[in-house]
């Protein structure tokens, strides 16, 4: 897929199919996301795949609004930033999250982001 087409196709989706995502597709998405640039090559971003429907449903209830649409999604990928490696961990995580969403589009998948600040 051409880059311009990839950008044009990316949309935030709030209604997901419960169809499982094949592990090889998830692995490709993770590999591409972890290749994202980071400030001073600090590599502060970590990813956690959550494919347990009960846990995804619990995650959907983590915020008072804006995350309920996650219920029923086949998986979630949590983007975490390591605060001990760089003061630019938020920026690194944001770049990785953007690459993650584009990688999903490239694989023919839908995505949406939910921000939860763990402070």
C-alpha cells in the first residue's frame, strides 16, 4: 500500500469485530511498531498485547468515559513509556502509537486509541 493511501485510510474506529487477529499479524504489527524512532535512540516504549476478552472488557471500564467501545474488541495493544530512560518517553510513546495505528491499517485492521495517564 502506498504511504498516502495508508494515511488516507486510517480512521479511529469504535465498533470492532470479535474475530481473532492471527498471531503472525500481531507479530508483524509489534515488529513494525518497535522499529519507530525514539529520542536519542532511548527506546523507552514497551508494548503489551492483551487478547483475553475479559481483560479487554475490564480495560474498557478503566476510564469514566471514552473507552467503553473497547468491549468486544479481539485484542488491545498497550503502549507504555519507561520514565526512567528519558524525559521524552511520552513523545516516544506517541510516535510508537502512531506507527502502531498505521501498521494496523496496513494489515487491514481497524484501530483507535485510548489515553490513560498512570500518574
